């Protein structure tokens, strides 16, 4: 089940009542996402272009006035986590509960009078697959508290607070894309986001009208290498910006890239700069293709982006490369890894007519390589966070 169904909502409400002894004051949903193009650009003030998935984190929530925060997930063992809103400390551990607790902390840090909450949630977003199950958790909590406490924060403001929760409270140095995608995406659209000023634009992405399908291939692997590598790439980008004497790599225009590269000493830094500057340009190219009503032309840009992530940034892995190579050879228009890499998911843009053949080829290639069977499903551009009840 992926669509947020009435049955899923009823179950979350029933479980809330069983846990906490009264009906929730509301139910909210926030989706996971895939990123169409623009990878490792969101911490360089660059462009990204994510879309929301039909998979959501759904939360039933009530406010409290006694400073107590109770958190429960249907998807985790261990029962209700009980915390003191005023005593929340960044990086104090807490496993999954750190994500929603971090949102309470970030809201209070920003001066919002959140005096407690009862939260029960359940999610259909696959975890650790590069589809932002963590952002879905944060954003659903933030939106619920925004409504219940009548804080009047905008979607981009909620995304910022959710990112702060993940950066400062959980301790993951993510950019702003995931939370903004979950908070701001719209059905049938991709979100063109400029992470420098957080200006955003909905871009129609009607795949079915063009006889196209976007597949997500979750490789179901997560290589341990990933955590440190993300921070390393981030540091290399920052070193590049310093060496080029700009605030961030966004300041390097694509037309000035050859000069910029020639002035850098470190090969690692050069590769990172090349990827980021070119991926920013690829986002703009994809936006132009979509504006021109030519989504098929997006395919080769995706594959080009993958080569850059594989060869320049070096954040791909054998499983992701196998998805891309196999899909393109089987007739897909284009494919690339999406998210942080080192496992997680890839996306494949394909004509509907060959989508099943492409998916089957990927399954067979994985079986032949002795890899775990991947999970393959269509990415249907879906709604961002919303109140359900
Ligand atoms: P991703 O965001 O790509 O799925 P992360 O490692 O950033 O991967 O976030 C995954 C973490 O988010 C999980 O380990 C867990 O702590 C938390 N999480 C995700 N979904 C749920 C859920 N349904 N219930 C509780 N915690 C969850
Ligand atoms: Mg995450």
C-alpha cells in the first residue's frame, strides 16, 4: 500500500486512541521524495528538482499543556518514548524518536510555545532507501504542531526548522532539499527549488500524458562508506568555494567552469566542483525541456548526471551502476542514482510501452550478479504534506 488510504488513517487513529486513551486532535501526512536531478547541490546553494512520492508518514497528534512529549511509531519496537519538552538536548541519542523530538526542540529554540504533544505515526516510506523517510517524519511532525499550536509558519519555514532538527538535534548534515520537497511538493509537479534563496516553482510533470513512466529502483543496499563520504564531499565543495574565493559553488557559472577548474590544485576538489557546477546546469536544462513540453529529452540528462556522480563525485556503487547500465541498454530513455548514493535508489525514465521490459531486465541483472532483488515501483508525482483529518 502506498497511497495514503482511508484505512491507513483509521488505523493510525485507532492505535492513537489505544495508546493514549483519547482521540487525536488531528491527522497529518508528509511524503517521501525522489530527486529528478540536482544531486549534492543543495548544500552548495544550488538547484534541485525533487518530486513527492505517494508514500507518506502519517501522524495522529494531540497537543499537551504539561511539557510532556510522547512519541510512538507503529513501525518500531520499543513502545512509547516519553520526553520532557523543556529538557530536550541535541545529539542525546534516542534512535528514531530524535527526528520528531528534534522538531519540537527546533520549534522551541525558535521561540514557539510548544508545550508538549502526543504523537503516534506510521509510514509507508521505505527507510534508508534514499527516499527521505526521515524528512517525512520531521515534516509531518512540524506541520501537525504548526496547526495545533496555530504558529502560522509557512511551508518553507517548516522545512527550515525540520532541517535544523536533523542537522543540529539528530546530527545529520543534510541540505534543505528533502524537507522542502516533503513540505512543498504538489501533485503532478516537480519542484524547482533554488536553495540559495529558497525560491520555488512548481513545474508540471505529466508523465502519463506523454506515455512515460518514472521508475524508482530501490537497490536495498546501503554501503557503510556512505556516511563519511557525504561529509567528505561536502568538505571538498567548501574547500573549492574557498579556493575560488566565492561564498558557495553556486557562484561559479557553467560558462566559467574551465577557468575555475584550471585554477584548482587538488584533483579531488576539482572533481567535486565540476560535478556541482554541471549538475546545477543540468537542472536548468531539465527545467527547459519540461517547459518546452519535451519530457523525453530529460532522459539523456539523467544518464549524464549519473556518469558525473559515478566518475567525478564518486558516490555511486556497483548496484546503482548496474541499474543505470541495464535500464539504458534495455531501452529506457535515461537513468541515474538519486539521493546520497552508496546504495539506496536509482530512478529510470522510460516509455510506458517498455517499462515492464526495463524493470524485468534490471531484476534479472540483479539476480545474475547475486544481489538482493531490488524493489521497483513507479514514482507518481504526489502531494506534499497535508492535514488529513
Ligand atoms: P532516509 O531518510 O533516506 O530514509 P535516513 O537514514 O535519513 O534514511 O532516515 C531513516 C531513519 O528515520 C530510520 O533509521 C528511523 O530512525 C527514522 N524513521 C524513518 N521512518 C520511520 C518510521 N516509520 N518510524 C520510526 N522511525 C522512522
Ligand atoms: Mg534521510
